[in-house]
C-alpha cells in the first residue's frame, strides 16, 4: 500500500504541498483504534496501518546553529521498523528521521527530522510494505536568530 506523491523534480516553482484531502482510505479497524485512543481520524494522512498528522510537518524548531528540526507524529498499527526520510526539493539533500525510542504498538511514534535548511521537503515513511509520502513547506516558528 502506498499513498502520496512520488519524489518531485528538483528546483520546482513554489512548493506543491500535500493536502489532507489527498489521503488514502482509513480502514475501519484503524479508525476504531484512533477513536479508542481519543485521536480524531479525520486529521490524519496515510494509508493502511501508517498515518501522520500533516499539520505537525511544516514548523521547524531551532536545533543548532546549522540545523532545524521538524517533529512529525506517526501512528503505526504493527511492530515493524518505521523509517522516515526527507529530501530537499531544492537541493536534493536527504536526511533520516530520528526517534527517541521504541513506542507501544499500535500507537503514536514521534520522529524528528534534522533539516539543514527551511523550504520545500519531500517526506517518505515506510512501515514494511506500507509507504506514505507527502510534500511540505517548512518554515521557522518564533523569532529568527
């Protein structure tokens, strides 16, 4: 199962941000699990057993003098390795997501993406055969340095 755009071409005009309405269908059992965990199913983007909150993917927090971080929130339905990476649409740079540790399954798992710069990023996640990707335009929150 896959949902989301393919890797966009480099140096595109503007940023073709993925919209929530382009998500896959949520399986009934997953929707029920979300309701049991007091999560709103309609706010999530994904397919099958892998979902993310798009509204958490476009705000960067200062990490160091050279990087910023985007904290993404993922929900997975099975205990398989979750890998997340982001590719800069402008430069082609690739970064891998970092997780603070294992989380119970099914359930939420936060992933931090250490980005070298703001701008348009293509994010891809894999959980076994399930793949979710989206494009986000990352901006800094708060006052500039």
